[in-house]
C-alpha cells in the first residue's frame, strides 16, 4: 500500500472532522429539544454533559487514530497488549458504518431534491402545510424518484473520496464547510428581520421554568446526555480515520475542543433559523421530518423571496448531510483498502455498489415494503436502522473506546495520555483517569438502558 497521506493544513483537518460530527441532528433535533425542555436551562445541562462526556470520548477516538495511523481495520491490533482480543470488536463497529449509510444516503437524497425544488420555485406560493405534507408523501411513495436522489448523493460522495485525501476529500470538503458556515450566518442574520424573531428566540433560548417543570428532571437529563453523546458521532471510527491523516503539532484535547465548538455553533445557530420562521408564520415547530420537509416548506412559501431562502436553507442542510456522508465513505474506503490490501479506486467501486444495495430496504420501506413494520406500530426500515446505529452500535462503540483506553489488555492509559498531550495546546491531566474509568462507562450504560426504555415502552 502507498504511504499514508496527511492533510495539507490543520484547518482542513478541523473542518472535515467537524463536518463528520455536524449532521441532521444538529439542525433539527437540538433546537427542538432545547426549546421543549426549558431553553437556556436545558442548554446549560447539555453543555455540562458535552464537556464531561463528549469531549473525553472524542479525544479517545482521535488518539487511537493518530497513534496507530490506521483505520478500524488495524488500529486496535497495533495498540492493544499482546494476547488481547479487543480487536475482535472491530467487526461490528465496521458494520455500524454500513448501517448508518443504509439510511443516511436516502435522507441526504431527500435534502438534495428539496434544495433543487426550493431554487426552482416548486415550493409554490402560500402553500398550506397539508399540501407540503402531500408533496412529501408523493416523493417517498415514488421509488424511482427516491433512487435517483439517493444515487446522486452517493455518486457525489464517492467521487470526492476517489480523488484521494488532499485532492478530493480536503479540497472539496474544506470549501464546502466554509460555505456551510456562511449559509448558516446568512440565514441566521436574515431571521433577525422576521416579525417573529423575538418570540422564536424567547421560546428557544430564554430560561423557561414552565417548560422545564413540565417534564421530569430524569427525562431532561436523559435528553441532554443523549444529545451530548450523539452529536459528535463517536463509536464507529468515522472521526478516528481523519486523525490518522493529521500531524502531531497540536494536542488532541485542543483539536477536540475546536471540533466540539464548531459542532455546537451549528446546533445553536440552527435554532435562530427555524424558530423565528415558525413563529413569524404562526406554525408550531414539530420534531423530525415534518419540521424540515413539511412545516418549513410551507413557511418558506409564505416568505418574500421564499424560493431563494428555502433553496439556501436546503443547500445548508444538504452540505451538513454530505459532510457526514463523505466522512463515513472515507472511513469505509480506508478500512476496505487496509483489510483487502487493494487500491483506493477498487475500494471506491466496491463500496459504491455495496452502499447502493444496502440502502434499498430503507428506500423501499416507504413504498413497496410499507406494510412491513420491523419495530411494530408504524415503524419503517429507517426506524430500525436508526435504532440499530443510534441506540446500539454508537454507544457500545464509544464504550469500547473507553474500555480500550482504561482497562488491562487494551491500550495503556499512560500511552493514551501521552498521545493526547503531544503537541502545543491544552493538556489533559492524569487525574481524570478515574472519571474515564468509572464515570463515563456508567453514563453510557445508563444511556443505552434509557434508549431501550424509550423505544419499547
């Protein structure tokens, strides 16, 4: 295999790693639960968990990647103690990347389709929410239309990765992430001019004791903990792969803080776009796809220059989703290259067809297979795949990183600490070992239990 590439700049690493973390959950889920659970009161609890849980986990995944200079395919073998079997866990973690892509590709295709619809004026004028809902139902009911959308984003993602790290992933993703932040800033500033800006921000970020007291403290803490954990996409090596391409000029705690700040900025500012728009046009924000593909489409159709604003919003959403798509594609490409000792081109071609095939159950789950409900009720294959990755593989993968760093047989904690603290910047004190060894594993286990209770109660 050829010598491993490195990023041409530190900025490239930070933006691409942040792009992996920034996804759809930042844009619609964080603003919704922040407003629901008490605004600024919830945000404070979330930030505590982000610092206590998210940051340490991020440093672990980055450290394993930079120290080993390998993907999940060989990183645990190169760092674990002789005779250890930690590396056997890599197989279900690798599988997690494919499970994530089995539905993320479909949803990203929706966003690209709506981006085009926005700029071409297909949102209409003064469109009712019922009409927007019917348009969404028509789209997911058309397998051919959905397949074309999904094929387009998969082809774009793999084409970027096919060009290599510097010429492809870094050269394309870095300006795309810069444009994402410019779009976010433009849309946020545009919201200031809306008549419902004050009401929207009051609901979103003002301390709201009434909302805070409406729910149990356990439910609020669980929601904050889950958001802090899932926002950074830790557990399947998608962040790890980019640490293998970076230099040791700065400490990994410094890099983790920067990535977390960028991720949190996107989450916070997304609410500045969504809530003022909803309050300006008298609609209540709903959770999930109905907010993005139904409610906001109706809102944009009532705005002056709504086609342009709607197109810009869905372009921002598409970039957020594509950045994650490209990051995970790069991970599975690197894994395949290392396991089978093949070229990047062959790995790209093989994974292109694998991803297309495994995306079909999710795609057909809204039409041909709509009578099948894997989790009961009205669940779809998307719900099943999301459950597998979000409630199982991601948290258990994160738990494995913790155990690998802190337990006998894995990587020595002293070696992990030395890797994290190599370079200029913030240093992680050795005194945090007890927090890593005892507190974080317990929190992850409680999170998994809570996820199962929420799904099956």
